[in-house]
């Protein structure tokens, strides 16, 4: 049944097929009709005494859930990569929008030229995308490590009392994903150290929980950047954007430049060993940037675009 071409239709998701639902109402209705027909056809042709109709429907719905997760969680990462490549030249920075950072300046703990920071941000986003793509396999590995019977000990990691436990299955898969990502780029900027089973990331569950937050970090940012051209033509916000930021595109680049610099500058931890350019540290820096959003000059633009927090709802 899984090799049947109708299976792809029966497990597809609207987010990938009709990305602009209000404008694609007719396409959405066609999509729903085709999907239901595919499901009914598979149920009719493959149900038997050993495989009931309900089991087939449950199987197809489960696969569709996985597709839905990937579509919704990879989308903000893909859009952020597109913004990086659209608005920033890797070799020649636009005046006022250089990605260069220096350790000790504005909280940065790394020193990168514009070209190095561009590559560092791009490879970090690609790694997050590849980890998100492999999230279902990672969940399997995490369960194997947590429930496989290996010993653990309780330890105060600075974030409360945590279960510290080795995670060989998760580590093996993560290093495989990292190796695949490194081969996608001509060079690797920063450390390739993966914290797992130490005081930074005490167990596999803590590791995977951090990476399920990526869409929560990126969605409000990409949504705001996407809404800025709309805000720039509305009578009650146009003057503010023009007078304060010099126009819609300048504001978009200003937000993105700030995030690409200070969301990937090695900051966010209590000491230099725990922060920096390691695999875990890249995500720590992004969370640190989120925690300071209220202090940014463009914070009110986020509110105008419907921002309610990095733990809120991002349907808008």
C-alpha cells in the first residue's frame, strides 16, 4: 500500500499544497476532495481480514501528521535562509548592513568577518533544517537512550536537578546529520562540538526539546519581516516606518541583520566554555537574542505585525 502512488496524495498536507489559504480557497477544496478520494480508494483496495479499514485510515493519518509537522516546522527555517540569501551578499556587505562581529562588542563572544558570519549563519540554519527533517528519527533514538536501561545520575546542572545520562543512539544520529550538513558547504565555520550527556545538555530529552523550539524562535521573526511591506502601505503605520527606519526594505534588512549578527554571536551563557560556536551554543545565542527583543528599536514593529511572544501563537 505504501508504494501505491495514491498514498502520497492521501498523506499530503494543505500547508505545502496551498500555502496562501485565503487566496487558494478553490485549490484547497480541490486538494481536500482529491485527498479524501485517495484515502477512500486505498481503504477499499487494501482492507482485508488482517488489515481493517480503521487501521488503514489510522496509518494514513499518522503519516500525514508527520508530514504536517515537517511542513510547519521547516517552513520558517527555509524562509530565513531565503532572506539571508536575498538581502545579504556573502562577499560584499552593503554599507550599514555588514554581518561582521567582534568579541567583546555588543555582547558578542565570537569574532567573524562579514563573509565568515554569513557562512556561519547559513550553515547553522542548514543544520537546524536537517535536524528538523530528521526529528521523527531523533525521537526514536531519544526513546531508545532514555528507556534502554542505561545508568543515570541526578546532578545540579545550574538549571535545577537533572538526570544526566549518556545518549549513544541520539549522539550517533546527530553526528551523522552534522556530517551531512558539513558536506553541503565548502568550509565549516566554528566548532562542531555536540554537547550531549554533560552539564550543558544532560540527556537526550533535553537535547531534542531544545531543537523542537527552533520554529518558535524563527516564526515570529519571519512573520514580522513578511508583514512589513503590508504595514508600510497602511495609513496608520506608513509614516512611522518611513520616518523611523527609512522604508520597508531597509527595516526588513535592519531586523535580519541584527538577528544574523547577535542571534549567532556566541552569547547567552554564563561563561565562555558553555557559549561560543559549538552546535548547542548556536541555539543558545538565538534564544538569548529573543530574550532581549523588547530592547530592540524595532520591537514596536513586531507588535504591529501581531507578535505576542516567542511562546505564543503564530497563525497570523
